[in-house]
């Protein structure tokens, strides 16, 4: 079972597809759940520890806005953990809105820079494109499974 980073990192559709093909989606929803349900977090409105802003510095310089560093403190470790990735470009907000253009660019750059197997797709604009979109994702995820059995 491969750990697959998805972009947008909060896309329920991508997360579900990855899971259906027997892999572990690395998605923002799980990270947020960990933050909200962790007992060690003392201030529920903030849901961060003192170490997390420092962790964000590994992925983004001190000069970038705090929001980018904060998001990267969550997204960066998922990228480091990933065995593969799926990036969907030009997606509508309902597919998974990341909310910050600088974080979006940095996230895509870091995923591409890791050298992991990567599938990049444009969001489909018709039913036929939608079927092809799902087919390409399915084939990519199946190829990850085949690679595991050969190793």
C-alpha cells in the first residue's frame, strides 16, 4: 500500500479514489482531525503547539507570510512521507479549495521536486474527459500496486 499525496490536499474525491484502489491518501482532512482531537493542544481555537510554526520553516522561509508557513507545517510532512503523488490542476473550488495561491505553488513545487512517481492531470470539463480522468488515476494507482508486488 503506497502513501499517495493528493493535490488539492483537501479533495474528498481524490482521497476516496486513492483509498478505493488500496492505497493510503495523504490528505489535509486527516491532519486536521489529528490536530483537533489531540489532547496535547491546549488552545482549541488555534490547534497548534509552539513547535509547529518552527516546523513550517523547514518548507518556507521566514519572509513568507505566516499562513503559508502554518499550512506548510501540515502539508510538508505529508510530502516527505509520500511514495507517490497526484496533482490536479485547474480544479473548481468545490473539488478542493486550498485557499492560498503561494501555498498552492509551493506545495506543487515540493511534490514535483521529490522525484516520486507523479500523475499530473487537468480537471475534466466534460463527461468524456471525466471518464478519462478517472481511468488515468485508476491506471496510475494500479501501477503503484504492481510495483509493490515486484519489489
